[in-house]
């Protein structure tokens, strides 16, 4: 099969190569998926550069997320799953078979059914960002009737956080850096969208809610003071991204509002919680509550360029089209 892969970490153009490798076979409890689309996330280029070191066993096919059809099942997996349209998540976590290839093999639970009305592009966009958004929102209880703030509302996690929070019954405010991104957050369903660079942004958010139940935080170092101004007893600030600068925690201010802080990295989330998150995202998808971001397409043989596009912060969701 054709696969984009690397055998050592480094710059994308230097280490990623399109090669022919043997098609994997599913083991017990696994399925093989013939992929149509591979989704690219920041975690993918970080692993490839060595910024988040992981062992490479011979080669690594990158990318956790993708969508396609199950074409083979291992022992213990019902044959009824053959031909099923699925979205794949965390395919490359501790395994060489990422989704930047014509086939991947994953544990059966990591191939979640894709409803008939959902495109392969949408399926490949879920995975890491949608499961992260779910964890940020629902790990601390239901949201019906609560207020949620999503910082970075035009990013992939932000996009799904807005949609899942609205689907869960919350009112949602989002922050963005410009009008084009504001339109994306509005299309996702945010009740209020604020440009954080404009004067009075925090006051506008404060008028929207006297206390946010959740603050889904993309940049804790930059936004912590703003978050504290929007928090109250038991507000949960959930950070899912790490910047070069670590925040200095103002302990007294955090104590004063009885703040709760949570940090999310999918690799450390327990398997039952991940499977529950995938099931919830599936239900939201079936309810047509989850939509695509603008899609930026690359062919498989331009995997290095696709990763660099994500690294540069391109607006929209980058995917590889699998031949």
C-alpha cells in the first residue's frame, strides 16, 4: 500500500517520504479500514519533529484521524462490521499505522460508525479535536442551562466545543482574533462572538454571563487574567494546548473565586472515557449537530506540506486525500 511515513524525527520535507509498505492485517479485536481521508492535527507535526517524543519501531505513519470503510475484521469482531463507514481516532497512538496511508488497523472501538449523511471529510475532522472538546466540556458534568466560554472559537477544538456545548444545552460565547474567524464561530452556533483584541472584550463577555461554568482555554498563559475576571465559584477552566510560555498561577486570585482547573491531553485519558466521548460525538453527529470547518485539501504525496500548513496556523481543517 501507499503510505506517507518517517523513520526518524525532523523537518517535514526531510523525513516524510511516500513509500510502498505491506498492507497491515487486523489482529484479535481489531479492524482494518480502507481510508479515504486523513485529518491532520497539531499533535501530528509535534510528534514528527520530536517535540513530543515517542518511540519509532521501524517507521511511523503519521496522523490519528481518518475516515473510510472497514474491509477486514480480526478475531472477535462481528463480520457485520465489514463495509461499515467509520471515522477513526488515535490510530497512531503507540502504533505505527496512522491514517496517512491507504489502510490502517485499529482496535475495533476506535472505528466509530459514520452516519450516512456525514461526509468522509467530516469524519476525518473529528477524532482528536472533537474528543478533546468533549473532554473539556463534559468531564465535570452536564451543561444544560449553563454558560460556556470557548477561546479560539475558530480552531478545530473550538469549533467542536461550540457545537457540542450548544447541543448539550449551554449558551456559548467565543473569542476570536478577527472578522473572518468570527464568522466561523457564528456559523458553529456561538451566541456571542468577541474579538479579544478589541477594547472592552472582557466587559462584553461579562455582560453575557456573570459566571461561566466552563472556560475552554486554548492559551492559558495569555488569557488567565481574563478567565479569572469571568469566573466564579466552581468555574472550571480547561486548558488543552500548551504554549512556549507557562503561566504564573496567581494562587490568591484563584482561591478568591474558588476556581477549578483541568488540563486535557487525550493520550492520558482513560480508555472508557475516550470511548464514551466517541459515543457522544457519534450521537451529536447523528443529530446533525456537528459540522465541517472549511477544508484545506492536500494529496497523500504532499503530506509534508499538509503538516507545515497546520504548523503555520492555516484557517480551516487540513486533510489528506487518499488515492
